[in-house]
C-alpha cells in the first residue's frame, strides 16, 4: 500500500503548496483512492506536480462535512469523470466554527461563526453515495466506519464546532464523521480526517469491529485550535497518549488538526511510535 499526503497545513517541499485542509492519495492492489480533497484545488495541483494522475482515482471517501476536507469536491468532479464519492448522509448539514475568543458556555449567534459547510450545490450530484450504516463495506479492501459516539477523552478543541440540521444551531454531534479502513490480507490501516469523536473512541470502535488493532493510523487528531493558536488540555493529552501507547504494535502518522505543538508534545512521550506526515510526504506499508 502506498500513501501520499497531497495537502495539509504544513509544507516544506519545493513546488508544493500547503493549506488548512487534508487530502491523502492511497494506492492499493485493487484501488486508487482519495481520502478527503482538501479545502481548494491545491490537492489536485500538488498531485500533478508529484506525478500522480488523479484522473485515475476510482474511489473517494470524504471524512466529514467540513469544507477544509471537502472544499476540493467541485475541482474533483470537474477533472475526474468516473469515481464515486462516499459521504455520510449527514455531511450536508450546515456546519459552523466559533469565531469568539471566549464562549462563556453559551451557544453563539450564526453571525459569530464561520460557515465551514460543504458546497450545498453538490448534495444531489449523481456520483455521490450516501453512507447510512455504521459499518459500510465497499469491497474486501475498503470499509467505512461511522456513528462513533465520543464517550470519553474527546478533545476540548472540538467544543467550538456547531451544526444546524434545520432545527437551529447546536453543538456538533459529529454524526457526519466517518473513517476509512483499508485492508490488505491481515493488515489494516485506519484513516481519520479529524477524529472529532476522539481518537481513543475511534480505535476502540475499530477493535470492536475487526477484533484487532490497526497496524497504522493515519490522519488528524484535532488536538489544536488554529483560530486560538492553542492545543488541547495537557491533562487530557496525557490520558490520550497513554491510550495510544497501549496499542504497542500500532504506528501513528498524524498531521493537520493535530497541530505541530501537540504533535511535538506527543512525540516527546510516544517516541518513534508517532510521526508527522506533511504535504508531499509518503508512507509505504
């Protein structure tokens, strides 16, 4: 399996562009997959510069309904004419991020938020497949997990995100979030977009469904708040790090909403079990 980070927040490679967003290219024995499409067309341009032809992608998984992960959908539909795009059935709700420095425990007005929704004009596109099951099997290589409840150790940085399902603004339940499992033989790789439900809960859900731990976890853990320039509470981070290290044979490749400060904090405790994967970086499994 070959994995390439097409775009995320950081970029140190000449000729590529970073942005607040995420997109992974995944090549397996049977598929060429995109997991998320970033915030803009940069994922496509970066792929072109890396010699990756996204016209040949056959499957797209969108991790959730925020525009830093699905903002490139229009570009993708224009330039790739075949691939189906798997999106959770709740992803096209309106989604918002709090612009206030302090919330006072009160819900904001919509005017106090940034609209981070997907492009509603795409919701009836004929190449969208809406995922409506907590374990959705595409084939023997690709499985989508969703419906994970944030029972414990959910990052406090997720508490400034909201949704509107037509009944008014409320705290986001992240019911629109989904994760990709790629299976080759007895090996599993788990892809997470932002892990809003909490990476600990996501790993426990994976183990309940597959009976083992994944070999690799790739993606963001939402341990930072880019608007505030802060990371998650350190006491919470200590508990999360301890839980991640329990999976001794699992390696973590993280980026995007984890944040570099939180990554360095985790790295100091987890050592080589965790690595940062920036724009242009590749992982071979």
